[in-house]
């Protein structure tokens, strides 16, 4: 098993016999050999891996001592316990607290900034489609679709397993996962600097303080984009229902066409500065609306076009779904006719 952080082009070549896909380039050099550690049994190794993920996640959230669990008494403080013991031993020493006269106002953070005025969020790069998105490199932001689940991660390097190339990514919880190039549905270049990626390492758990610090920076960056996607989703959910009426074909029996940029402009405005979290949120929304909008699943990474289902076909599907939901006799009649034929 060979791991490397070299640049690898993900554009695929179809085998002449149709037997599969192969990467256009292979790795030219291997990374430095990993640090030798004492061999652990599978149970202890799983515990170490889980502890490292929790440490990285906690440090990314700002906790300086993630491995220490303080009891309820420690969180209250010893002063409160001493005061309580003094009151129990000498009830005359108890003085009630003064009444609260001025109640401070709660400052609620404005999470609806993107929802109200389309202003851009600081620290999020602009979304500009380019051919560089096809050349997956360390530091890229990827969205992988595996077993019906979507996972966002940053590329750490590559791993050769037999004849297939796997991409090693770090997720928002600090864990390292691998995905194949055919699982990638979205990519964005230079999301994390190459300097940070070179210090993050390729192992499942960090082997030094340098690797731990680098992975904490990456996790913070991923959590930032995830929060931004949630903010953008507020506006998309509100206005997404109008997309079908805008892009369906006037002929109820013909398919329509809609691009990702068209959907973003229709939702956020023609003059809005489209950012990375806008595109990620829109792709997630359109993937959930798979009945009216159909993406070219053969190559989701390169496809930016969605087919809009004809109105007549959409009404037929909705009618059948309603019959199934209400256990209508029409469905039972159809099943009996199908069984007889």
C-alpha cells in the first residue's frame, strides 16, 4: 500500500474494452516512510484512533484539555461547596442574594445575514468554475457520495490500492477517510494552503504535535464552510420551489435544461457574489429534489447541467405517489392486471 501527496490528475480514460476506468497519471514518488510505532492489537488501535479524532475535534472547537473529564462538583467550584457547608453548620450566617434590578439584554448572533441581504461571508472563497477543478490535488475541498451519504473533506494525499487510486481526505470530525475518484461529486481548488497540507501527514492518526496542529487548522476550515452552507440553505429552501416553474419547458412533454449557475442566479440574484458555500448548498438541495431535477450521474464531478422533468411526467409521478400513500384502489387494480398478464 503506497501513499503520496503528489499531484494526481483525476481525469479518467475509458478502457477500450469497457472494463473500467484508470487514472491518466500514476504516482511518481512515494512519501517519506511513516514513523515506526509499537504494534497494537485492533482494540487498542481503535481506541487510539478514536481518542485522536476527539482531541482534534475538541481543539478545533477551542477546548484546551479535551482528554480531561471534569466532574459536576469540579465545574461548580469548591467555593460553592465550602459556602454550602458553612450555611449548614451555621444557619445564622446565611445572607440572601441581592435582588436583580437590571436584566442584561441577550445579544443573539445574526445567522440570517445571507438570508436577508445576500451579502458575502468573510473567509469563504468565490465560486468560479474552471478546469482546475478536475485536477485533484492536496488541499482541495471535496464532496464524496458514498452509499447515499455526502461527506465533505480536504484532500491530504493519495493511496494506491492494487490497481485503483484512492483519495485520502480529512473530515470535519478529524478522521481520515478514503474515497475513489468516481465517488467525487464536487471539488474546489486551493481550499487549504499547501504548507498546512504538507505538515498534516497521511496517517489515520497524527504522529507528532506538528501534524496535530495542522489538522486542527484544516478541521476549523471545514467547519467554517459547513456553517456557511447551513446559512445559504435558508434562502435556497425559501426560494427553491420556484426553480421548476422558471426552468421547465413550455411544452409539458419536453425536457428542460438548467445549469448550476442558472439556479444560483435565480435564487441569490443576478448581481450577487456567488461563493463556495452557495454552490455546495445548491447542489445539496437539487440532489434532494431528484424527481423534478436530474443530474448526469455518470460524471457528477464534471456535470454542471440538470435535466428538468416534463410537467406531464412529473404530474404522473405525483399522482402515483399519492395513490400509494392513500392505498388507492387504482394501484390494486393495476397490480391485479399486471399479475394476470
